[in-house]
C-alpha cells in the first residue's frame, strides 16, 4: 500500500530543505565522473600504443586486433567525455530539456566506431586463418600483461558511474571487454610458448568480434529506445496509474506519457482529474503526486495537468498516440 497523502506532503517538504545540498552532491559527483573519464582516456592512449608495437614485433594478429579495438576505445571515451561536457549544459529556450541526450547520441556513435573496427578485425583474422604465421608467444604475453593492467584499472574507474549513465556504461563495457580480451590473448601467448597452434590467434580475434558486436547490439537497443521516447524498461503505466489514483483527492488519471530525457532521467506527464476546486488547493496534491512518482518509481521530471473531468476518451494513452487505431487497441479504447 502506498503512503498516505499527508505523509507524502510532509516528506516532500523535508526534501525541499535538503535540495540545495543534494545539488552540490550531484555537481561534485559529476566533476568526479569527468576526472575518471579523463584518467581512463589517458590510459587508453598508452595501452594500444604499447600493444600495437608488441603485436607487430610478435607478428600476432589477435594482439594487433585487440590493440586496434583499444585504440577505438580511446576515440570512444573521448567522444563520451565531450558528450558528458555538453550534457552538463543547462536548458535553454532552444533546448528546453537541456543537452543530456548528447550522451545517448555519443553512445550510438561509439557503436558505429566499434562496428567498423570489428569489420577490420574480421578481415585480418580471415587472412590469417587462410595463411597462419608464426607468433612470438613471449612478446604476446608481455604486451597482454600491459593490457590487463590498464584495462582493469579503466574498468574499475568507470564501474560506479556505469550504473547511472548509458554513455558511461558503454565505455565501461568496452573496458571490461578489453580486460577479458587481454586475458584471452595472454592465455594464447602462453599456449604459443609450448605449442605451435597459430590458428588459435585468428580464431581468438573472431571470438573478440562476437563479444564486441553483442555489446553493440545492447547499446543500440537502449539508445534507440531513448531517442524514440519509448517507455523505459521496467516501468508499468498501469501500475503508475493505479498508484496515483489511490492518492486521496485524485478522482482519475489518464493520458499518461513516460520517457527518458537521458539514460539517468525519467520524464512523465499525465492529466489528473480532481473535484472542482480553486487552483491553489491542488498545490498540496501536486506535491504528494510528485513525491510518490519520485520515491515509488524513480520519476524525476513529472508534468501534471489538473482537470475537473476526463477530457477526450479518458484512456490510458493520448488519442494522438493511438493515431489511426480507430479504437482497436484496448489501451486506446480505455480498457485494460
């Protein structure tokens, strides 16, 4: 059972006093995130330079492939950092929601870079499968060790922020993947010290590509959903509707819209039906609804329209969203 209306109002008042300090915490957290991105950027410039040199000396396609992937990660992290800086800009009259979706666009751009790098790796691996060449296992082991250290530190730096940002999460997945790839390359190098199984090198490259493309697909799906204003994963509009209609003073809720402003911010709008009353009396009710949306569902950007009777057909979704449906969709026709 949801909290009572009066409890919501008191809690909301308490939060309003703490809002200023929370703002400082958020700014400090974002500054720390920026510093971690810069450190990761530096590491991912040094790592591929060392790996490419080692791969050329060792004549290892898998190692060069891993290094090229790491070099693409340097570009990806640079893009992520630029998007992070742009995303911190506030709202303006030409961009009323701000610029947070720059990070979503950066994630899609990073996927494009990864896909191009994957195509290059597959081409090189195919050539080596047809014509295997001798590889120096010792050099591969040494260079892979550098990759394990650098990528491990990079993944550790980005792990915390990856929980809140799709942009950072895509960079974190790259770093985690690179760490695992370097471990795999190290293992292959140890094998080459004792067995001339040089076919293992291009085969490992292809496995690396499969892992990269799997992560790419995940990022594409999430980024596209945000850009399409799709209902965020894990939210149930019917559950939100029932929750709001259970608040004292709310007669009904309809025309619900839920979407991501960014990967870490959820926006929501709806029409709220209330008894006929002065507008000033809806202020406390609005605070209760805001509190419930934030604490029960994590919705931080609600927009409410109060009405004394349901407009349109009073269905869950807006009639505009049901364009061309002619009442065939049960949600648009007002039923559950």
